[in-house]
C-alpha cells in the first residue's frame, strides 16, 4: 500500500509541476525587443486567386505579455536610404500577421526588390518572417528566422 501511495503522491507532484510551468510560460514576457531580418523580397507576380495566393512576405509577431506592444519597423534597401518607422500594434497575448505588401506609411515597400528589416519593440515579442511565392504556378512557402542579437 505504501508503494501505491508513493506513486500517487509522485504523480500529483509531477502534475502540479507541469501545471505551474505551463502557467509560468503562458504569463511570461517571451521574446526580444530587437529583431533583424536580412533576406526580405516580395515578388510582384502571383498565380491564383487573390488575396489568398498573392506572393508576399508576412511579418509574424507574437506578444505573450499582458500589455500591448508597439513594434517599429525600419526597411533597409540595396540602393537607397532606409525607410521607417512603420508601426505595428500587437495586442496582449495575441499574434499579429502583417503583410509587408500592406505597409504603406510612410511609403509602400517596393516589390521585386531585396530588403532587410530591423524591428524595435517597446516590449518583448517573438518575430518570424513568412515568404509565400506563387509566381510559377506552384506554391513556395518558407519561414525566415531572424538574425540572433546578443
């Protein structure tokens, strides 16, 4: 009987620990305040129905904190000065997917040209860049991971 009681107690302890860790992660402010993406490119050509199959880059932002986070984006180009800031609000404990094609103010991000992004946020976020290319009639999708900053 003692072994059964010990196993039951161990099971309860493990369950409590997992529940505590899960709650801690859910309420944590995960991410960083700065992110860098060096490989942006949004093609102008697409194949298929719009807007679902429009070729694009999408900035995927995750805010796990209890407060809204404002992300300022600066776009760097190969042949001209950087442009920005573009401001994106990410609500508390939400994800925000922002198409780069839809960034208009202060000016539209040019298509068919390479660019890089620098993100500066007023709170920690997790960031990733999604690339969807439907130019050739086939669908190519890739997730671009950011350059780590120390």
